[in-house]
C-alpha cells in the first residue's frame, strides 16, 4: 500500500515529466503552420509515423523488450482515442494561434473529472462543479464560437479534449503496466494508419473547393515531398517522441486528476514560442479565457487532493 509521501513523490515526478514534455510540444507545435505550407495534415502524420515507428521499435528491441502489449485490445482503444484527439488538434493549429488551440485541448483535465464521475463514480462537490463551469466559460472566451454562424472547425480543440481525456483515463486505469515505449509505438501506429486512410481518401476524392479554402491543411491530399518538408517533419517527430514518452510515463506513475495542473504549462510555452516565431498575440478575452481554464484546472487538482473543502 502506497503512503502519502510515496504518492506525493510520484505526483511530483509525474508533474516534472509533463512540464518538460509541454516545453517541447509548445515549440514543435508552433512548427505546424510552417509545415502546413508544404503538405497537408494527413500526409504530415503519415510520414511522421513512418519515421517514428521503426525508430521506436528498434529502441524497444535493442533494450531486449517485447513489442507485444500486455493487453492489445485495451491499448488499441487508448491509442485510437489519443490519435483521434491529435488529428483534431493538429487540424486546428493553422486556424488559430497554438496557445488558443491548446487552451481548448487542455480542458482535458475537466473531461477527466467528468468521465471519472460517469465511469468510476468519483464523488464531486461544489468546488469541482464550480471549477468545471469556470473552465467551460474560459473555453467560450478563447474559442469564441458564433451560434449564428457556427464553424465546426472552431470546436476541434474541444472535441480533441474529450478524446484526450478518455485516453488519459485509459492510460491510468487500463494501461499503467504497459511498457512506456510500447504505448508510444501503438500511438504512432494508430495515428499513422488513420492518417494514411485519410490521405488516400482526400487524394482519390478531393474535398470540395469551399472546404479546401476554409481548412486547406485539414483537407489536403498527397503533394510532392520536398527536402525541407522532410527536415521539419523529422524535427517534429523527434521532439514528439521525447515529449509523448514523457507524458505517457507521467500518467502511468501518478493519478491523472492530480496532473492536470502541470499540463497547463503548455499554454505558457505555446504562447511564448508563438510570439517568438509568429508574433502571435492573444486578445484580452482569450487571455482571460486561458486564465479561467488554468484556474479551473488548479481548483480540480486541489480538490482532488483534499486541499479545498
């Protein structure tokens, strides 16, 4: 049985892994608008997976470990959920600043709490109900959906958060004993296969012109590969492997409801890199929304640890 000191140590360890991962992701995700000028979403993820899967597999084999998961079906479901989340999230990165898209995605701790209540009957008091309400108000301030002229792509980060929250719950409750690198491998296999299918569809049956004008990165088919595209995709792939491995390990060793606050460091890193690379500045409403989302995450975390009444 784990005592409180061990649990606190694991939470800190998991939190540091997540902060380090977010620092890397904040940079690599700001490379997506550059990559989007050279190829579409489906081609990017397909080629990135073709780079990543052999490398991860070789690392696993070189360490004398098996490529086979303990529970292939549950890990496949987890991988599909996270892959779907990342497809939606990456599809939004050319439509809004990375920090704004990230604010939508990183409402995932709120969904972790909601699904914990639904699936695991976690008891929730007034503080966490209030935190969820504040968090969703923050989402509205950041994403600014227009009910009279709703563009579904604006909600991509929020849909991504739902899938991400479900995936992280599965990471903790059903995949905690899996090898971290095998979990990472399965994610890249899942997103690679899914995006290869998407690439085939958009290449054989091009999207309508209005779709391509509204979201060219999300609806693009195959285009000739350039050396510059390979270089930047390789940089992104390497950074992602390191960062996602850190995220997976963090969620394996500590309770996901404790770790949500650490994920919000992504918003800081994404905002800083977004300004340095693209000179993106968020408006006051978006900044207020991000502050509300962070406050909601902190409140959920503190209440989960019994530090709020």
